[in-house]
């Protein structure tokens, strides 16, 4: 199978490129900058900005002959100008869909996020029937939800699509979750929000990649899987702050010693967001309302549909994956 992975230089994208190559597929990694590591491993690299208004025309040429596009590229930030999120998540996805149609690509697997259904309260074991909220507290989930809706609406006829919602991905090559935790802890800026009992799902990178490969297969073999979104995780939630504590201990980082209530965190986040907007500060605020919610609420999901429709089976627990101490430092 000839495949193309957008965001091929990212955490999920690069791991997916390697898995596809190991399975004997022809792989092209599309990204915004060179990737010497993947190139050295014999993976074809194409540099392209998906978010350009005219990108769809060039993408159609690049997608010609491709059987399956894995769209993992995204603008993943907690803060920033709306235009950056719109271009990186909505425009880029619209361009990918248009190019798939123009080039006759049969399958599109989209890397979404459970945050597309995030609200200001706990999400406990919900499945894919939970609706999108009427409003969002952050631009990332808002624009990812718009992109996911576009991908699912594109399903039908010559193009078959699936969206995956892996939650808090970690493991070898992690450039975001664990490195951010360690950086904050070592700088003395990691503060527990809430009472520390909130449960969350996490997803080990190897299983996240497996879900993508299974999704592509399902689009060929299970018509009922197409046009749908699927939650992906290790299947059993863990206490977030206990997991963070274990990560810190494994990497010899200082433990969390300070705690604030969820209500205090929301107040401080509101003040910070207001100040950053008022003074148009270029940096990221130390805390946002969305981040405060993520750190203090339950958010775990029912992965029964992925097990049933995709054949997805997690290979390890969160704790087993964590103990491997393979996360980036």
C-alpha cells in the first residue's frame, strides 16, 4: 500500500511512518521542515505547508497514486492567535480532504482528539455518542472539532474516512506531554490543581500507532467503521497526579509540593488570559482555563467501539508503559 503521513516529523507521525515502513508499505512523510532521522531510515520526505490557501492544488499532485493518507499534522498549542489555529487545523484539513478527492485517494485516517468533546465538567466513561459542546474554552479543541467534523462529513463515495481520538499520548519520542511535565517540575512551576484524585485516560504511542494501522484496514474490511470517530486509550483510567508523580520519580525530577484548588486555578487562569489578551503578550500565559480543567477533572472514555469495529486491543496498561521509562527527557 502506498501511504502518506502528514505531520510525518511529529511524535505520532514519525512513529507511524516507521511502523508502516516495517510492514512493507511505501511511505512518504510530509512535514514543514526536513527530517534527517526519517530520511536516514529510507523514508521519503516532502516539505510542504498544508495551511497555505493554495496548498490543495500542490497536495493533489503529491497525493496522486496514494492509497491512504494519515493526517496527523495539527497546530497543538494551549494559547495563540485564532488565525494560527484556523490555518493549522481547519484550513490544513480542508486542503487535505480536497487533495484526497482530486487525487482519487481511497482512504483518509485523521488524528483527532478527545478534547473535541471537552466541557467544563467531568467526562466519565463516555462513548462517541457524547455530542460536541456548544462552546469551547480554548481554540485547539474548537478547531480540532471543526476539522474532525469535516473529515467525517467527507466520508462517502470514492473517499472513505475515519477519525481517531487518542488521549494524552506518551512513550518513546514524546516531544510534548512528559517533556512539558519535567520542564515545569525542574523549574519549580508544576502545581497540582484539585485534590489529585481525578482519573484520566492515557495512550501509549505503540498502541496509538496500531490504532491508525487498524483504522486503515477497517476502511477496507468493515463498512460500518467509516465516517465515524473512535476514542483510543489504554482502556483503564489512572489518577492523573499519581501518574505525574511516578513520571517525576522515574526521571529524578522534583516532586510536586504545591497545590491549589480547581476554583482558584480557574480564577487565576481567567486573570492570566485577560491580561495576555489585553496587553497582547507574545508568550503563553502560565495557566489557561482549559489547562486548569484538564488537570483537575475526570476525563476518560469508553473504547468499546474501537475494540469492536477496529479490532483495537491495548498491549499494556498505563503503569506498565510508564515503568518502561522510555519517555523523552
